[in-house]
């Protein structure tokens, strides 16, 4: 009686919100269990439990399964939809999951609750988990033909019927009394942050397409930019080479000018050294000799000039003073022409 009174009071509390209720009037038809899943519960579940939890397991403290081990009725687990959790009105607040549950008994006692799922890797059903007997007994309290709803965010389990929502395992939902889906929706919306919905397939496709477009643009434009920078560097190198060549030409011209100046200075010094030596030899009057032998007196001066010419060649750095022969200043042009001719007896 106490449980019925509590249920009635809860339903009376939520009646004012019936107009906003999401699914108070559902005809809760049980979905058909897929045949591979039904076959696994009937034939594959108990052998798998014996392998994992039997007395012959590694720990040695397993369950002694026998022929009395039975599997109870199978229920498909449901969950709240993203719209329901976000506080939006929906025609159906729940959706199917990939889990099926059934109690397992041994010698008439509840042993645990087996959860079977279809493994996406091989598309075959297999045991997902095996919860405790206490957990199985709470789930077994669900009314006949009710839906089992799992709120994974709050680790809560409910039984949903045409009459309302009954908490089986409260978890962190804060619900301890029967209520309606609409009232529970307001409760969790007020006590929890906004639910962040996962991006839709269209959004993901748009993001992927954008990334691909950006990648292609980078792949196409980067070589062009690199080529342009290479051409600029090549032009800069050519400009630097031309400037370097111009500097080298200027240096060579300056070197030629300096070398010419040095040659002229060396020639001037050579000439200045030659003049004092040649002039005394030219001013010294030669001894009076017969006119026939007179030209021979100029030979010693020529030898001195040759000697001085040799000395001038050693002094010059690059240009040989032979181009300006100092012999042009020899005595042949000066005193030799002014010598007095002695009178000789006339011959008959």
C-alpha cells in the first residue's frame, strides 16, 4: 500500500505538466530481439559465463554453474535522445541502443545481469558485461512490458511505462520517486550544464572538405612562391656579380694608373741620374788629333751611355727605358762639332 500511495502522489504532482509531457501516452511495444542475439542468449551465454566466472577459472573462486542455470527474459536497453537531454520537446524521448539485458539465475536464485551487444568489429553478438546479483534484482523490479532506460551520464536506470517513469537505480539523477519523462527532463535541465551535441555528419563533411581545399591550395601555391623567391635570389646574385665585376674593373683601372705613374717616376729618376754623368763627358774637349781619327774619340762616351742604359733598365719596374734611348744626348751632338781643325801642310 505504501508504494502504491507514493506512486499515486508522484503522478498527482506531475499531472499539471501533462500538456508538456514528452511521452506519457506511448504504447510501449517491446521491440523484436534479433535472432543472432536471441541465439546467443540461448546457447552461447552460459558457456561464456562458465569460461569467465566458473569454478575452473584462474582465480579458483568462481561460480559452480550447473544444469539449473537459466536465462530470463530479454530486454533491449534504451537511452535518452540528445534533444530530450537538451530540454527540447520531442515526440519520442528515448532511442534504442546496441545493448540487450537478461537476468541469469542459478538454482532459483538471481546470479547476475548479463549485457550482450553486437560487436561492430565482426557484427557478431557477445557478452559485454555481467553485473552483480544486487544490480540484477533492482532491474528485475521493472513493471511488466516496460522499457528499460539507461541514463549513462548519471549512471541511472529507469523503467518507462504508459503510467510514468520509475527509478530502478537512481545513480546521480536525484530521482527517488516515480515521475514523468517531462518532469525528469526539467529536473536534469535545471541541475546540469547544457548538453553539447556532437557535430552532425554534414558539419563533419564540410570541415573535411575545407581541410582538403586548404591542403590543395597550399600544395599548389607553395612551389610557385618558392620558385618566385628562387628567381629573386638569382636576380640578386646576378646583380651582386655585376657590381663585383664593376668593382674589379675599377680596381684594375686604378692599378694601371698607379703603375703608369710609377713607371713615369722611375723613368724620370733614371733620366735625372743619367744627366750629371753625360754632361761632363760632352763638355770635355777632346785632344787635337788628325781629322781622319776624330770620330773614334766619341766611342768611350757611347760605352758610358750604354752602361748607364743598363743601370736604367735595372731601376725601372715594368717599362724598360730602352724606348727612350739616352744615347741621344751623347757628345756627338755637342762638342765634337765645335772642335778646331788644325792646319796641315798641303800636299802637292
